[in-house]
C-alpha cells in the first residue's frame, strides 16, 4: 500500500530534479537563489500533502489484484499489444508504459462514446490484443458487443475499478462533456432534426442515471486509474 509519506517523498524528488534541470540554464544569481532555497529545512517540504490526496487519509490502492491476471508470454523483442478504448485512457497508458508496448486507441479524439460505432477493423484490433483497457461504469456501451464480434476471448480490464464513484449532476459533469469534443455538439444539434438524433438523446439520458463514468476528473480517482493500469501491465 502506498503511504502518505511515500507519496510526499516522490513529489519532493520530482521537485529536486526540476530545480536541478532549471539551474543549469539559469544565470549565477538565480543559481545562488536556488542554493539558498535548497538550504532550508527539508522537514517543511516533507509535510506538504500532494493535492491529489487532499481530504484522504491514505493514497489509493489498485482496484485490481495482480494475482487474478494471467501473465502473457512474449517472444524476445515482442511487445505487449494493448488496446485502450479512449484517448484519455490511452494517454495514461502511454505515460505508464512508454514505447515498451504497442498501443491502439479505439475511439478517435472528439468521439461521442454514446454514438460510437465500431468497425470491423476495431474488432480485428480487439481480437489481436493481449490486453484491452476500458473505463467501465457503462462508459463504453458498445464494448460487450464488440468483444463478442471479435471472438469473445479478449482480456478486458476496467480501470475504474476501486474508484470513488460520484452521482451525475456535479459541477464536473459539464467539463467531462467537453472531453467528448465538438463532434458530440454537432450530433446534439442533429437530434433536433432526425430520429437518429432522438435515439442518441435517449442513450444520453439513460447514461446519466447512476454513477458518473467520467471518474478520471478527480485527481484521486486518476491515481486509481494509473495504479490499475500499472498493475495490469506488470502482471
């Protein structure tokens, strides 16, 4: 389990690295100022609580158990093939794994997940993937059917496992809607003119019942996402 002290130490270490990098490009007077700042007692910095943990007694634990995940056998030089359902999860995966994996993202930037229609190429990506990382919380309403069309054998990890769920109606809901991009706005305008738009409106209202799937909007939940991704990739 990640303790509050460990998280604080990590943040301090990152700060020291940043100061060192900036010092190389600064004039001598600025360097002296940095040296004076570094001479201050470290105890004061160690008591600073990372913003992501504000209001929590401890850092989040992964919502996944590594023992429940089956390791993937790879040949020498072969990379793990990972599919992320959205660019949000894809960005997190890229930051965790870098170029150690092969990553594909299903929904393009700006896609509306309520209206997204997978293609045969998407089914092929799922069929070939070693691991599929999805949000969960009914965010990807298309996913179960897509997995079935891909053969039904895909290993799917829902990275929202273990998060603090929120009900719809919070102030972050408007910001979460912005994550879907301008395509969603255009589709909303079409709702006023045709029956296909009416179906999308019904899907949107249904999606707004229960837990808000845009859980990554809070820093604490974002940490849970990252821990789950790391656990899944390291199994």
